[in-house]
């Protein structure tokens, strides 16, 4: 593994460190906070609205929710490719504007076709702005400060996840239509702010260059890295699947999300600073994946009690804090600065497919074995295998200085 030396990041809390970046980077932080705030104030309550408020059957509820996920995961690569061709700003603005329309439509849609159309719009919006935001952040922060920028980005990301449901509970207590309207207004405001203040920068590939998809899709090391990192998304998603099922109670389930978000908010910058001082990028990736796997040894040993589940969620949050900045940085390094958003789009698509398959496998294992130690040990094995895969990829500096994608 290669050892990299990086300048020490500025000290201080989230706000103080954020102010050391240019206005464009600070706007991208605000962008992600608002995106998650608007999304999580609405989406956790959509299923209940469809089933209880509109009286829809369970299959129809699943269809509406699945349409959003399918349109987002299926279009990530297209959204990234368009961002590299047209520029990051147009795709970020278009995505936020489309989500404004989608959330606004959800406030009034009552028929199944309208609900599916609105759900598809919200998913496509995410596919447009997600790769563009990350590629834009990488470009604006610069090579020396990318890791710190992504650490702060994750802190704002988690803050939105924490605040969104709290705001959503209060608004939905009045009416779901009010929740949708407020979320749409947030995205409309965000669209206008970015339209006015987000700078236009050059794209990460030559607009006239051919072979954009061939360059990205033929990048063997990037494919292997994406597949290895898919395990981290499968394991992180267990905060939404295995842990809530084991908790068997909405109170404990809520506590799992709160613990995860608070650990990330309180620890992200300290964890990243510690990693920068002691480890190189590849070792951080291996450590994060191993920690994720190790987190599931806790419920395997302690059972389904409150302490074991909350501690597992906390360790998963720490592991994600270790991983995320270096994971995002590695995507840029492997792209070698060319077609960065397209690489992010492909990465998101691969990980999204992995989450779906991983959830099917986890659910099937739970059905067969019940709440024995087997599911927890299987999840632990996923983390350890992925950590070993990244370690093998890092040999010879393949992740630090990849061969030409072509």
C-alpha cells in the first residue's frame, strides 16, 4: 500500500472548518443538508400516507416506492454522463427543480398513475444531481482538500437525515399535504439559490471527446473497486433492515437512526483527522470495511437486546465515518480527473444493485435461520471479505495510481 502525505486540516467544529472553504463548496454543503432535510421529512411517511390516508393496497404502495428507487438507481449513470457533458451546475439545478415538481405532485396526487409519475420524478431528480454534486465538490475543493471536504459533506448529509424526520413528524401531524408542500418549497428555494450562486466550471471531460462510456466501462480497476465497496452499502443498509427487524419496536428503531446520525455528526471530523495523521487512504478503506463487518459481532454476542443493537449501529456509523471521505476520494483518483461524474454515476448504480441483492439475501437468511447468530456472522463475513478485496486491490498502488482506463 502506498503512503501519502497530506497537509494537516484546519482545526475546529463543522461550521468553523466549513468557513475555510470557498463559497461554492459551502453552498454544496448547504445543498446536501437541504436535500436530505426535504427528502427525509417526507419519504419516511409516504408509505403510511398511501396505505392509511389513501387506502391503497400493499402491492400498490410497494409499486410507488419501488418506482422512485428504480428511477434513481437506474438513471445514475445517465445523470453522471450528462453532468460531464453539460456541466455540473445545469444537472444540479435541473435535479432540484425536478424534485420540486415531484414533491409538489405528491401533495395532490391521489390516483395510482399520478403517484407513480410523481415518484418517478423524485427518483430521476436524485439521479441527476447526486453524481453532479459529488463531482462538483471534488473539483471545487481541489486535490489537497478533497478528503476534508467529503468529511464535512458527510456531516451535513447526516444532519439532514437527523433533522428531516423530526420536522416531518411535526408537519405530518397537521397533514401530509403540508409536509409535501414544505419539502417542495425547500427544493424550489434551493434551486433558485444554486441557479444564482453556484459557479459554472469546466466539465471533467472534453465535450468533443468520444468514448466517454467506453473509457468508464472498460476501467477494470474501477469495476473491481466498486464491487468490493458494494459490501459497505449492504452493511450500512442494515440500519434500515436487520436492526429494525431485530428491534421489534418503533421506539428502539428511532433510537437506531438517532444514534447513527449523532455519532456521525459528533465524530466525523475527529475520525477523519485521526485517519489522516496515522493511515493512508487504502488502509482507511480496509479499516472501515473491517469495522463494518466487526459491528455485527456485537448482536451475535449480545443478542437482540437494546445495548447490542444500539452499539452495533454506533460502530457502523464510526466505520462509515472512516470510509466515506476516502471512498469518495478514491473514485476521483481512479477516474484520473476525467469523466468524474460518470464514474460516480456508475459507482452509485453498482452499489444500488448490490444493496437490492444484499437485502434479498439478508431477508432470505433471516427467514431460514431466524434470529440465530448465522445472519450476524454472515454480515460480518461480508465486511471482512470486502476488506480483503480492497487490500488486494491496493497492492502495487493500483488504487493510488491506476493504469489508464483505456
